[in-house]
C-alpha cells in the first residue's frame, strides 16, 4: 500500500521540520523562569497561518510539540504536557482570532502567546503544582508572554513580508 | 501594525496590568499559602502504637503528649504547630520548626511522637523533572 503524499502534506512536513529545529535549539537556551521562552518556533506557526491558513498552522504546531519532545527527550514528561497544553490553548485562540478582521501576524502572535501561557499555567496550577503562591507568578509570566509574543509577531511579519515581496 | 493589532496589544496590556492588581493587590490575601491555607486546619498527633488524635490549629495553646520516654510539648499558634520540648537527645523534632501547610510533618522518634498537618486533600511532597 502506498500513501499518497499531497502537496499540503509536504508543506506541513517542511514547516514542522523548521519549527522543530528552532524548538530544539531554543530548548537548550537557559531560562530564568520555568515556562518562559522566546517561543521563536511559533514564528513558523504564524507564517503557516499567514500563507496556508489555520489547518496547516495547527498541524505544524502540534507536530512541533511532539517532534520537539521526542528529539529533546522530554516526550510525555511534565514539560511536554505543559508545552502541549500551551500549544492547544494558543491554537484555540488563533482559531477565534481568525474571525477578527484586519489582524496581522503581530496581533495573532500576541493573542497566541498569551493563550499559550494561560493554558500552560492552568495545567501547572491545577495538576502539577496546586499552590496558591503560584498565582503570584502569573502576572510576571503573562508579561513575559506579552513581550515575547509581540517580538515574535514582529519577526513573523517581517519574515512573511520579505518572502511575499520576493515571490511577487 | 494594523489598527486591529493596536487594539489587540492595548487589550493585552490592560489584561496584564489588571492581573498585577488582582494577583498582587491584596484580593488574594496578604500571604497566599500561609494564612490562607491554615484556615480551619487540624493536625494529627500520633503516639507510637496508639491511634492518632487531632488538635485544632485554629486555637492557640499548648498540648502535652505522653510518649515512650516522657512528655513532649507542642505549641499551637497562628494556625501552626511545633515541638517545643521533648525528652529526646537530638531534638530533631524541635529543629523541624513550625508546621503550617497540609502534609507538613515532624516526629520525635525516640519518644515515638509524630505530628502531621492534615487538610482536605493530600498534596504531593515534591515534583522534579
């Protein structure tokens, strides 16, 4: 039996491979706080959303979490589930955000980053570390998400802008 | 940046700012995890070989427990409990200090006396990954 590889499958694979490479590099950067990362791999998700729509972006994001987990040795660890819950939350947010007219990658990125952190935090608070003190950390984490979401959005918009111009 | 982007970033800034107010502004209590968690908590005192008895941490006072070697004294204050005296040699029980949170535990093994703070649900001791 031969599986037919559609053009979209190949696109998803390419984008996911890119995102996983960035994810693995980033996973090795030291972080001052657990859960705080620039999230540059999500630039690829945003680019996928811009060019090919939500379906491709969702595939790229989930494949990145699973593939990154396998390569980084964190597959099925608490860190992996934090990453997965963040990815699912940010995808839900992006799905809603595509209904807002006039958003560029910057707006999408900020919304997705905040949702990612919120999803991650919800899992951490309800399952992994249900301590009221953790709530004190939430504003700091959300500030980091806002800053990194904004800067990631600028990168994504510059990238898709440059590539759109090169194609034109 | 489009107009919609500016709107989103503005809303996000407002959300984060309100989180600071909500989380640090006092609506969660002045000491999250300290006094909050202590409300209505009891501690269980176990003396070797006997079923445990509970003491109410909401009422300040001293409790004397008869152990194998002699009396151990427990002090209850501000929803916490600690050993203040025990006839053992190393005084590890006293060095354990205040027990305030659910699951906190101290024991005087020579005297056979153990104290544990109870709560509605048993949490995890630690998570490491």
